C-alpha cells in the first residue's frame, strides 16, 4: 500500500525521505520485520521501539514512524514523526487493513470480571445458531470457535496492529459478528481506537489493576472510555457505577439497554435457582417471561448469560433460539471449570484473582456445597499488593480450609506475597496453611477432600504457565488436578 494512504487522518512531519513509497507490511516488533516494511517505534513497559530502529532497518524496513528524535536515522529510508506513536497505531493499522471492523457487527466487552465468560457465551450461542462469528480475548482469537494464527503479546486485548490483522482475517472469512474483550489497559493504550463498535457491554467494576492505573478512579475512567465509542451500550444496572456508565453513554447519544437481578432494568432475572450443575431463572422483558437454564454454576453465570441474551436480542436474533443455545453450553476453560472425583468430591478451577471475584465464587458455591470448602489460591507478583490482605480475609470468612500458595510471583519473593495474604487470615478463627509450591498445595487439597467437599483452585484459570522472574514455565492447574484427582 502507498505510504500516503497509510497516513490518512493523522498529523505528521516528514523528517527524512518522501511519501512516494509502497509498504508491504507494518510491524512494531523488529524481530518480525520483512523487506520493504514499515516499522512503528512503540514504547512499552520494558522496551522502547526507538532503540530497535537499526535492527529493523537491517531486516528490511524502509519506513519508520517515531515520536521522538534519535541521533541518526538509517540512510535511504523515510522517517515520519508524530506526536504519539501509540495514538496513531490503530489509525494506520485500520487504514492498512481496510477498516475491517466496519464489515461486521463488533461487540466490545469490558469490566473487571466476566469479560472472558461473556465472550465465550456469545461465541457459543452464535456458533450454535450458525452465525459466522469471531472472538478475541484471553482465550485467543477464533472464528467459529476455531483458533486462528495471531500474534499475542498481551494477556487479553492484542496490540492495535495484531487486532486489526485479526479483523482483516475475519473480514476475509465473511464473519457477521465479532466479540472482543476490551481491557482497561487496551483502552488506555489506544489499542481499540479505530474499532467500529456497534455494542459495548459493561459487566462490573471492582478492585484490580491498581499497579497499572494507580487508583480506582483512573481504572474506572479507562473502562468508561469504551462507552464513548459505541452506538449501543448494554449495562449491568446492579453495579455500583452503573449510573456513571449510563451517563457516559448518554453523552455520545448511545442507545442504552440495562440488565439486572436486583434493580429495575430493561431485562431482569427473577426466580433464581442455583445448584452444582448450573443455574435456572426467568428473564423478564417487555411484559414477557422466559425460562432460562445455563449448565454453569454460580450466581454470576446469571449476569453473564443475561449480558449474552440482551446482546443477541439487540442484534435481532430470536430469544427462544438464544435460550436453547445457552442450555447447551459447555464449561468455559478456566472459568468455573468443574472436575468431579470418583470419590464424591468436586474441584472447580477458576480465574478469580480479585477480591470481588474470589468472594463471589466462594459465596455462590456455598449455596449448593453440602460438604466443606477447601480453597487453594495465591496472588500475582508485581501487581496490586493492596488486595492480598483483603483476599486473605475473604478466604478466612468463606472457606473451611485454605492453602495459601504461589500464583505468578514474577520478580517478587513468593513467601513475602504469601505472608501478606496470611495477614488477612490471622485473627480469624479459621484453618489454613502456607504451601508455597502450588503443585504441592493442590495435591494436599485433593488428599484432604472427602465426600461432598468442594475444592476451589483460584487465580490462574486457563493459564498453562507460571511466571517466575521473567520466565514462563509450563504449569496448568487443570492438568495437575487431573493427574492427582483419583490417585
């Protein structure tokens, strides 16, 4: 593509070279660069792309976009300077790939908890109804539930180039609807700018990511941004900041639809029934009532399925078909993933890694667990440390026995992290022990379990690694449970 077309809609200065050049591809990682490509110098937490310009040039890059000056630019190259490379990244990516998100209905999902579950539910329902669909998030990038090759350098929402590249594949495959998880950092870092959102879903807001945002106010503002970017907003009206989300959506004349269990809403669940195999409820809307069954346990399954129902109805699909599809859903990987022992106890592996998520899992499972609740969990290193004591207190309040263990310690000392969690259990009359080795902690929990007991292994969910320093080692809670559960 001609460089001048890639640079549409942005302000820039030409430091060197000219615009009469064709670009074969765009990269932000110098290790991926190919001949006659454009290299965008992005600044990250660890690396600054400006330090890799020479490397990119040696691999064939002919165009460089920067936001700061360097001592010397490669000869025989074009150098474009902009105010902020992160801000223009989604614009040039969308230009290059032909604004692919305009070719399908795009749903953005944000909130502290529930993003992955709602995305997976939408994926299942749309696939069940034979709607050509795409999804992007924690579980990868998919078309009709099938993984597609996509570069992923972030936990949830890809970098702008990678996201637009995935969208271009979806456009080529004539996808009708795509659901993406929009994380707070993706919103702050402009990764989802230039996305043409038809619907935005708000699940909830609770404490998380304070290591990135500094405080809850900044975290909230990051989430609210999505609702300035969409034509329709679907909002959990039971959440404490629901009215702020509604006000934000109204400021851009977004159509607003609400769902709830407790408060008044356009779509509301009542007559709730929860058990170990799933949930049942009635959805009330437009003076109608419909029975809904979802074979995934816990109360927040009701919220997640409500968001899914409302979204699909808003897209014009028939409610009876949506309800039928939800009744056939399988366990979502690492989200309330249940493994049953032949000895009569069960294990739930869940991603709950925030105080709110952990409390909801423990409270909700108490409603149907007839035996004891045994909890295994830790907290990630180099992340919000203020939640560690709080999560310890929650464990002490709701679990009958707790194993405090490691999560992803990164560059922190695992024992010190466990000590901070333990400070929340001290003073509470509760049984617990510290076992830093996560594999040993899971094995101990399994040995301790008896008939009708429930083991909850929280924090890592579908992750298949453990991060120690900056190295990822293979580690899967599910695999460990399956290897020990019937020994």
